[in-house]
């Protein structure tokens, strides 16, 4: 991933699903799309490490569902509309489910079929988070974030290729 054009000063903690305390000293900002297999890899590989630090009050995750126009990712945009940003714990469980079942819903033929799947499997309803989605797109554009996943801890930028130990080292260096 070429990070040379990314502007870390344009990334903020304002929008997204916030997991953990606002007072946590380390913020992990994640631009992801639920249909992206690389985002799934990042999410699953980092989950235990991040959960440990979030539980200890040392990290707050800000998960930004980045709507993409790439045909293979547009299906993730549909699922994003159903996540409840006002209930982060529930949203995280829903994210867990959608990544775990990505192959199941991700290959449905139509957007309507995906919406029906979301309603049937998770009993979710569409949320009024379109303005947040637009804010995240605008933020990504201003920061030159193009790819998902793109993850930030301060000025550090990385993707799914980070190891658990490297992630721990980045967090520990800021505590």
C-alpha cells in the first residue's frame, strides 16, 4: 500500500463506530468495508489484541465504514446502512457476524437480496447514518485514503499485513 500521499492530519476521531472509552490514550482509526476480504483479514487478525487493550481502557477503536464505488465492494455499502452507530457494542457484534459470514451474503445477486439477508439474519433495520457515511467519504478523500483497510495510530499508517506483535508494539509505544 502506497501511503506517501496520505495526510494523517486530515483523519479524525469524530465519525465512526467508537468502541472503548473516549478517555483511552490510544486511538485506532480503521477505514474498512464489510465486503473487503482484506478488511476481514485485518479485523480477524487484530481482534484479540484490540479487544484486550479496549477492555483495559488503553485503546479506543474508531471504525469507519468506508463506502466504495468499486463493484466488488458496493455490497458492503448496503450492509453499512444497517449498523447502529448509537449502539457500539451491538454494532461490533453485527460487524463480527457480517465478517464471519462475508462469503454467504457477499455473493448474493442483488442489493435487495443483501438487505433482506441483513434483516432476516440480524433483525436490523436501516439506520439514518447516511450523513455519517458521507462525512467518512469526505474525510477519506481529504486524507487521500483510497484503499481498505487503511488503519491509523497517530501518524502510523498500516493495513492488514501488520502482525499482532507489531500492533502491540505500536500501541505500547504510545502508553
